[in-house]
C-alpha cells in the first residue's frame, strides 16, 4: 500500500457482529476514506441491517442498532472474509478463545488486524502472534480503548507533562453488574478469564500506560472483583479496584482520582463535566474540554487508520503492550492466590 496520500482509502472487514463489532463499525464509519466492505458472523441475525443491540460494560449513549449495509458483503465464515483481497484491515471481535486463530489467519493473508482485548488468556500466545505479524510486516493492534478515551488521554497527558506537578497518588474504580449478555461465555472463566481479564484489564493497562511497569503488585479479593496496589520503585502510590457485582441492577461505574503536587484531578463517568481539577487552595476548575472528540473507540480507530495510511511499521498500541499487561494480570492473580502477598513482576 502507498503512503503518499494520508487520505488514501483504507478498506476493512469486521469479524463478529455482536455489541463490539457494531461499536467498531460505527467508529470506523466516521472516518473519511475508510470503507467497510465486508462483515462476518456465524449468526445470520447479526448480519441484518437492524439487529438487537446487546448492552456492554460501558454505555456511551448509542442506542441505534441500524447501519447501512448497502454494498457490504456478508459472510457466515471468518475465513471467507479474510480471503477478500480488497481488504487492508480485519477487525476481530469474536470470543477470546478464537482471537489468535483468526488474527493469525488474517496476518498470513497480509492484512493488518485490530483484535479485541484480551487478545488471549496466555501471554505466550500474544507474543507468538507478535512474532508472526512482525515477520509478515503487518500491524496487529490490541483494542485497549481506554488509552484513546478523550478524558483518560487528558489524564495521562497531565501525568506525563506534569502540568499540575508530579503525580503522587492515583486510584481507579471500574465495576458493574456481571454480564447478562452472552453469560455462557463471560461467566465461564476458562473462556473469558473472569472480570480481572475482561474488565479490570483496562485499569491495569492504563496504569502501565501512565507510569510504566510496576515492580510488584498486591491484590486482594477474587478474579471476579479485586483491589490491586501497584508498587513502583520510584513513582506514585497507585491502586485500582473493580470487577463484576452480583447485583444485576447495579450501575456501571468508572472513576479515577489523580493527586498531583498542586491539586487533585478527578474523573467520574456521567458527571457533568466528567473531569474536574481542584487546586490545593480549593479552587474547583471544571474541564469539559477534556471529554470532547468522541469516544475511545473513535480515537482508537482513527489512530490505527492513520498508522496504516502513513505506512507505520508499528501500531499505536503494540502486542508487546498487551503481553506486558497480561504479565501483570497474571501476577495479580498469583497475589490473590497468595492472600495478598506481594508478587514481583518478572519477565519470563
């Protein structure tokens, strides 16, 4: 593909047209020159222009379940879509146990790939896919969407550029009812990895995005609902709590608090505005601009399309990042098994 024109068309197909597949379809559809040419799903009902929209962990105000499928090829088999030579990019939003096989097949066909998180429950499989993509000279990007969520990008930028001074403490909360959508998958730990991998992964990945790899973790609770303290040799005190609640009526909650030298930056999903800075002198400064520019899915899609158009050799988020996050999650699970004892983060 030529990178001479940054506005060149990029053609893609989406495999798995459940909640996340439709979410990605909506995000990519907003990008000028991005053409969705094919979709695939084993369930014929999911390939209809109007289909029941399952709920997801994060409600972002999108109720419409219809889209324009005129000119879009529909497949009931993933491989048929992968073999479509018109495609530059394949988006994989199928259940976790199928990710590696489908993504690997797309890589062998010379396609770039966006694959939903978690890429796999095993770090070794993620690294194997990384090696395969590198050899094929295509990009495979894990969908760690919180790195692109406008308000969270704002918080990360504040940490990195020290606009409020050094960050000395950070805490994150992410929880909601256990999934009622596709419960046979999500509540089967052997398939989903439980809430620690499906939901808490966002905060572990974001902690590493902001502060780097921790030296050790201390986790309490269970893989269904946990609290983790991330220990850094030099860095802030960081904790993240969350998971699935037994109360089916519990609201989804996502919150963050970052304590800086000159004040406190807070995020609360659904608050207006979501991001507020309170100075050390007690001045409350609303920051509505932090939440502009769409969703994390929009930012993620735009960043990957730009990388493809620019002929980049590495995606905005690498499979190595996903493997690092998987390493820390495994250490958190080990700490839970050890009743909260510290577990050092050591690469293997």
